[in-house]
């Protein structure tokens, strides 16, 4: 009996120690977290990811590292993130164009947007604008439409490349207004805006992160805002939808986790991301690159993705844009 009692006491003494590894494992994050950004360094998505990652590191005491894996319009990095271990330590922060447009644009993307990921939350909206060379006569969307109708296929519109959001919104504008602009695709937004400043193209759709410095320095002018509402960075600039009723789109950036990531981890991620987005310095930094915080829930984010996939598939089909 005494032997049995000593055995029970020994087990009792060990039991708190036995729970320590489980408790440590349950604490998230307990080691560095990587944000895969499937676009190149220096772009809007990269800037947003670094702003959010820095604040989350401050909040949690763990490193949040941004790893750029660009290529194939975002497909390479997205496919890589899809195959990561679903434990919350490899996440992806990407632009809407790579996630909801690419499946309709490419024959094979290397990922399934509905099966390979858990949508966590949106983090920011980007301002997008229709901008023009300063020597171009029209100063607003109505004047552009009037001139384009009087001179069909005489006005060129530069984009960041075939099938990009810049390109497709230009196609949407043409369809909604009955105008026919000459599309000039470039290898990236930077090249397109450089030629816009130089007058090689007359107009272009650009994100504010890639064009705000040119706008503020007076090197190009804004004809209209692509977003559904006016943007804080350019409060006096009207939306295109104020002239062309019903036309507008608000580009978003969001965080995704590999499918199978535990719900408790997803919940903690949403909490920490929302905390970061509420921070005044994060709001200020996002505003500096022409973006605004945009919080969501996993359920609402997933519903938005499901709705946008067929919407953009139709836009891509109508535009005739294809890659590979």
C-alpha cells in the first residue's frame, strides 16, 4: 500500500511538468512567422506586408519575416505558400489580382483558390487611379470619353501587363462607355508610369503606391479614381463611378493560410492583425503609400473570394486576355 502511495505521489509531482510542452505548443506564435509575398519587393503588396509584419512583431514579441517570391504574375509564390505546413507559421499576403484574376487568366496557376487556402482577413484597400500625361487635353473622365469617341483607337492606355488589374479595368471602362483605347502592356507598373510621364502613352490605370509621387510632384494628372469611394490620399479627386454610373472597384490585399490551419490559430491571427491595423502608426504608414486599413472576418473574406472569382472570370473572357 505504501509503495502504491509513493507511486501516485511521484506521478502527481510529474504531471505539471508533463503539461508544459503542450502549453508551449498551444501558444501562438511561439517562433518566427513568414509572410510569403508573391510579388516583387518595392511594390504595393510588399510595402503593406512589411508595415503589418513590423507591427505584429512588436505586439507578439516574435519575428514576422516578409519573403518575396515573385514570378508568373504571383502564381509562383502562391503555389509555394499553398504547399506550406498548415501550422500558422507560413502565411501569404497577396493582392486580389493574383488570387481572383489569375485562375481565369492562366491555363495552370499551380494552386486552387477555393481548396488550397484558408482566407484569414483582408488587411488593406489600395487606391487606384486613371491618370494621364500632362499634355493630354482631357482633364476628367467625361472629357476622355468624348475625345475617345471622336477619335476611336487614337488614344493609348498603358498597363502593368496583359491581364493585370490595370489592364482589365481599362477594358471595363471601354465596355461601359463604348470607347476603344489602344492597350499598351508593359512589364510592370513602374515602366508604364515612366512612359506615361514621358508621353509615350496618354493614359494609364495605376495603383497609388506606384503613382502617388508622380501625382504629388505634378508630373501626371488624375482623371478619376477607380475605387468605389473617394480615397483619403486624394480627397478632391472624383471617382470614375461619379461619371460612369456603376463602374468602380476597390482593390484589396489579404492574408491567407494553407488549408487545414487550426481554427484557433486563425482566430489568433485575426486578433493580432486587427490590433495592428488599429494602431495609429500603421494607419499613417498605409496612408503614406495610398492605402487604407480594411478589416474583415474569415467568413466574410471567404464569401468575397467566392463572389469575385466568377466576376473576374467574365471580365477576363470579355477582354480576350490570356497568358500561356
